[in-house]
């Protein structure tokens, strides 16, 4: 990163979500803190449309993020949540020239999402079976209470959780298979000098703290865990702390670049 160039923060959403999950609170706060922030809908999500959403691959998503980085120009710090964090890990392997840093927020781990499958087998076996047989992952979030249990802590109000649930959509079953076994990240391919920021929620039912810590260890860094927060760190109560911590980390990157 050139010392005189402040990076653009590109925020990448996770499964079932869209750019809206960042734009609700998190991205506006980062802009208030002085950052240039971009959000995007992955193929088939939000405003991007796409009737073939069940079949997009993780590679399709990585291609889209890299294309957005090219469009933005200049250095980018790319931050991904959940499945978006998995996409960012695959992007890190490619080493695009303008990737100035990478953030993994409650990210799907490089060793795959089999832990999520085990959790659903224990807690919701019929829903998991239905989703698998129909290749339709919306079955896992089809009711507000289902989404609330997956994404939010007990501090989230029913009204807020229902509002966010109404914006969810289906997710690619092919991408799920890629995260399970077909296209796992290879941390050894990531440039050692690339700055990383890894965070998770202490109440996360999808990728609990021990998974986040293993992800950080795979990328030779340490994770920060927010003990009272769940999976959707950009929306759950306490989201502002996460945004401000990210802002401070990016500020350190800029100071380090000026000092180099």
C-alpha cells in the first residue's frame, strides 16, 4: 500500500444475506470514521439478481469480488463475513496486487463447514435433510425464529430479528458443497506479509470461538472474540465496537505503510 493512499474497505456479505447487512449500520459508521467504504452483492444476491442462485460456486463469488476490486482501483482491504470470509480466504490465495489487507468476521473456516453440519444434525436434522434433498438452503432460515437462533444473541429484539429475517434469501447449494469439501482454502498459499484481522462472537452458534481461533491460527494471527455477541457481528447489539476496532486496525495499517 502506498503511504499516501488510504485503502478502500470492501465489505463482503455471507450466505443468505446481501450488501444490505453492512449498509444497515456498519458501513455508515465506518464512513463517519473517515474511511472510504464499498459494499457489493455477490452474484445472485440482493440487487444483482440471478435465477441460478443454487448453483453459483465459491469461485464465481471470488471472481466477482476480484472484479469489484479492479473496478475500485487502488489499495483495498477486503473484509468478509461468514461465507464472505471464506470467499476472502480464497481471494487471499490469488494475491491480487491491490489487496492491502484481509478481514475475516465470523468466517467459515479453512478446514470446512462440517462443524455446522454436525450442529444442524443434532439440533435440526429434518430441516437439514429437507435442505439437502431439495438443494434449497432457504429451508434452514425459512422462519424468523430459525434465523434468530443462527445469527443473533439474546439481546436482539424480536422486531429487529424479524426485520432482518425478511431480507434473507436462498443461498447456493454448490457454494455450500465447496465450503464443505470441494474448494477449501489453502492458508499456505497466502502471502506471509498480508495483514489479517480475525474476529468472532462468543455466542456464535455457527462458527463458535474455538473455530474462529483455529482459523486465526491457520493464518498465523490471533483472533479477537466479542463474548456477548453472536454470528452477525455487523448487526447484533455491540456492532459499533466491531466497526471501531476495524477502523483502528486499518489506521495501524496506514501508519505502518507511512513508516516503512
